[in-house]
C-alpha cells in the first residue's frame, strides 16, 4: 500500500494542487485519500503500509486521486468527511472545510483561565458545519452551546454533526445574520471564526479555496476590502450579548494588520496556536465596553 500512496503523492505534487483543508503536504493528502478509498482507518497507515493492494482497489484509489487533481476540490468534499482535533465531521460544499485554530484553543484549554464555574452558556457564531460547537460541548460537559449561522444550508450540515456526536440535548442551532440570530440572549463565552479574508487575498486564492462558500471566507461582502466587514458590527454590539466577565474569542487568520488598523487601541489577548500567536485573539467584555461604550439596552 505504501507504494500506492507514494505514487499518488508524486502525482499530487506534480499537478500542483493546493493543501490546507486537513493536510499540509502531498504525502499526507495521498495517504488520506488512498486509505479512505480502501476503507482503512485514516490513522492506521503504519499498520497497513505493507499490505498488498488488489488491482481493483488500486484502480479505485487512483481514480480518486485523479478526481482530486482534475476538479481541484478539497479532499474533504470528495470523502464527505473531515477531522478536527481527532474528531470526525460530516462536510460537503455547503460549508467550508473545518480547520479553525480555535479548535486548538479548546483542546489545549488556553481559553479556560478566563472561564469559571459560572460559565454555562457558549455561542459558536458562524458555526458552519458545527465543528466548534461540538468541540466546545465536548471540552466543557456542563455547558450548553448555541451554534448560529446565516446559512440554512450550513446549519443543515451542522445538524448532521450534532446528531452524529449525540449532542442534540446540549447544542441548539439558530439561523440569522450575525448576532441577530440570538437576539435577546446573553452568553458567558462567544467563539467566532468569521469570514475575514481581505479582498486582495480572496482574489489570489487557489481553486481549492474558491470551491468553498464565498460568504464563509470573504470579509468584504459589505463593500470593504480589509476583511473586517463582519467583524466591525460584531465588536460594536458584542457586549450586548455577553454576561459580566464574559469573553469573545475571535479568529482572524493572517489579518492582524487589518484588524489593528480597524480597531486601534482595543485591548486584546493573543492566544498561542500552531500557526503563530497572532491569529486568534480574546477580548474581555470590559474591553469592548471601554472601546465602544456600554450597551444601551439589555440583550
């Protein structure tokens, strides 16, 4: 089997496909697709590497590699599944492939110092396929989670994942535009991996990323160019939806310069991730009220 994977890896590399939807290199992507095509566990390469592969199985795996190259669709769309922090999630073209760095913060408990026994309600805003909502519910068994998104299609996929992991009694899904989806509610923690890619970066995205829903990536849908179109109204109104002492955890990827230009002087804490210490930030409610004022009305 290892020879089949190495051959597939060479094909992917030669074709110049782009990675970043669960793998970062040609070999790992080839291993994922070949193991999936042959019905082998995705974490069992060492155990099955020396197994012989029947001709029909090899043909099936090679056809999947060909499909990956010719369509430039992310591998997760071809298999219908993606993994985040070791947890499997159902995905298709209705949602972006889950890869949020906030998942690392949940797994490594880097948010926990800002939480307490009073933390009982968590919002996953821009939930997409629901992966962060599921991971939050797994990380904190005593909390109730709401996953909100503008896209009804995305929420349909999120519902599949909530059911897949047996969390229907603890995760509620809500549809609406930003925080309007949870009007009248307050939370102890808001997680948000919003659309934040700036216009120049959007124009340069490879086909694999352009295969994903544009509304989940582009932070310029209100006419801006710096990627902050969703984040501006979010930060101006977030305090309305946070209890005293609550925090907002926000992913901004490579947009730190644009973020700091848009919100000069805003007090934030940067959380460490495998991609660096400037891609996920935490804002306390007090910092939001200091920057934008106290809410006029209770949420």
